């Protein structure tokens, strides 16, 4: 309220000051707009103090968590003031992480995608409808389908449910199938709700590429990566695999060690999560962002289009108390304001199969940091960034961020788990029917075909376009369980057949009511 009052007062003084009390009317000058940012509060000494802390901070966080590799870059007033790799690319093998080691960025791909869109279509392109350019794309409401724009999907206000389409990707479906099946997902109110969706954003980016007549990977390359000299950055998974200086994704084992167990192919959601890059290239991108679209005197992205991506577009985190702050989402960015009223832009990326990244900028201070790691999220990337800005501002971290951030990731990982402990059968468990009663083929408009078959005296379930096979374990009556796999795995989940055998419901696929399959 104080800010609004100040703006009104300033405007009135500007308009009335020269004419008030004069003999006749005089032209009223146009009031000066408020500054885009509050005055900078940090200087080079503040930044240097925070930079000096990075090496010991990263070393301590790696010691506490065991994360194998980290790479960090800091940009201040157009200069790369810190860039360094730490640890190894793959546990148990030679190969140190350096500034040119390529990491999977996961969702830090989103602000990069918004940079590409701004460079490709300018301000007006953000308001174009998506459906004409992606013929298979349709939402449950046809009016919403015809009106949803690139900006709507980049700011997650389309009404699609949280992470809509991600489970289809886990099952092996390609981008075309996923985008064409979002029409089965229920919708919340259009432009009046927020839910984070990788494939909504992907649809928008693909629409921009389709309008230009190229693939998304080619558009990103031609619009941003090549002009900016980001030579180790790609939106193709194959390019990441082919780079000999790449960081392998790791997951934490039950004994606390880390293992390069999985290889995450994010091509289906390339604009939302499929970029790979190095600290060197990300520092270049930070320089471009903080210089309003210019790089070394060359205009790469129009300033007004890039600036638009930094505006709040949707309320992502409503304030929970009168004095609490609201969190916003812009066009591919988390948008917030700190205690000094400064704009803070950030994004975290996380693959449960082995990547955790963070980018954070204070544009008014011309200061930004990017942190890349090759381990599943345990809080390291976010903590390095939080510690850095705390130290620049106040000389030290305001708290021990690691346990707090890690707890949020643990909470998220637990959210989708079943309430049932399938390791403990009920004392009064009912026996299953004969295997043949459950065997057969079932169909879902959304998830496709599910086959249940007898195998080795038990039952297996096959699901997905190139069927993934899961062994079913009996729990009670007509309920079985299986161990989920993939990026969105939630541990054991229930498979429940109806008494007449006509339908089967898969618990973890049913969050939005689409997890029931009907017998052919």
C-alpha cells in the first residue's frame, strides 16, 4: 500500500507542481515513470565476499551430502567473477568436473526456453494461440483450446493439472502422443489458477517452432545458442550423450553412496527440461539476461520481449498471512521481491534420476549465479545460491539452508506414495482368485493398453507403447501391488481389479481420475 501511495503522490506532484497557483493554465508535463528497480545496494566488495565463500561452501555441502560433482558460475556487472568445477563427472571413474563440463539442466531449461521464444517472436508472439500451430494439441474445453496462448502455457495458468503428461513420458510415450492426450486431463479455471506443467510449456514452445518451420532444438540453436556462442549447449539429448565432458546423473543408494544408475532422456519435454549446458555457457546466458538481451555490444534478444519474461504473470504461492509475501511465476521464471523490494528471478531444476540445478538473479544488482550438480536433488544447488546471496547482502548465510531445502525435496518425493504398506499383508487378507480371472487386455483413453498375463506362476502387467513389464504381488483380495519406475516413481502402488474383473485401477496413475482401465 505504501508503494501505491508513493506512486500516486509522486504523480500528482509532478503534474500539479508547476501550474498550481499560476494565473492561467499551463501544459502538464508527463509524469516520470517509477524506476524499473530500486537503487543497487551491493558493491564489488559485497560480491567478492560472497564469491570467497563459494569454494568452502561447496566443499562442505559435497562432504555432507556426497553429491559427486558441482559447477558454479557468478556474473556481476557483465563480468564472470567466478567459474569453477568441483568433484567428478562419474563416481568411481577418472574425469574431474570443470567449467566446460556439460550437465543436464532439468527445469532450468524453462527460462532458457523463454529467452528463445522472446528472441524468436518478440513481444507480440507471446499472445498468439497455440492450437493452430500444434494440430494434435487440444484441452478438455474447446474454448480454452482455441484461446490458450504461448504466455498462458509458459506461466502455467492454462488450467491443466500439476505435471500433466509426466506419467505418460515415464511410460515411454513420445511428445506427439502426450500433447494429443492432454485433452483428457480435467481443467481448473482458465487464467485463474496455477499448476506447474512441463508439457503445457512444451506445447507452447513447439507452437513457436512450428510457426517458424523448424524443430524446437533448431530454433533454440539458431536463435540463442549459436548467436551467443553457447557452443556446448543443446536441446537434444543425443548431443548431451555425445559430449565426452559430460556429467553423469547419480542417485543416492540406501547405504548413502551415490551411483550413476539411470540415464534420463528428456527429449519429449525438451523445451521444459531437455537443455544440457556448461557453467561457461550458462555464464554467457546470465550475462545476456543481466544486460537486457545484449552480449558484448550485440543485440541477441529484443529488450522489451526479454523484459516481459521477468514480469509476474500468475500467483504461484499465495500469501499465507497478511504480512507474508506472494510468490509469482513469470514466463519461464519464478518471480519474487525481497525485503528491499528488489526483483529476484530464479528457477530450480531437478531430475529424481540424477540432476539438480539452480539459477538466481538480482537484475537490479546485475548479479546472478548458476549452480549445476550431477546428483538427484538433496538441496545442494539451491543452498549454494541462497548462501551466496545471503553472504553478499549480510556477510553470512541467514540460516542453515541445506536441511530446510532438502526437507522440501523429501516432502515432495513422499507426496505421491501410497498410504498402504504393501510389505505387511492384513492379518485377515482374502486370497486372490485364480490368475486367469485377472488376465486379459484393458484399455484407457489416456494411458493406452494394459495387458495382464500369467508368468512363472504369478501375474505380470505390461503398460506403455513399448510395453514395460511389472510383476504383480498379491496384497489382499483383488488388490495387488507393483514397484513403480522412472522419473516420477513413488515406490509400491496398488493395482485393484473390480469384483467382476471388468476394470482395473492403478493407484498412482489415478491422481486426476484417469487411472482406471476397462477390459476389451
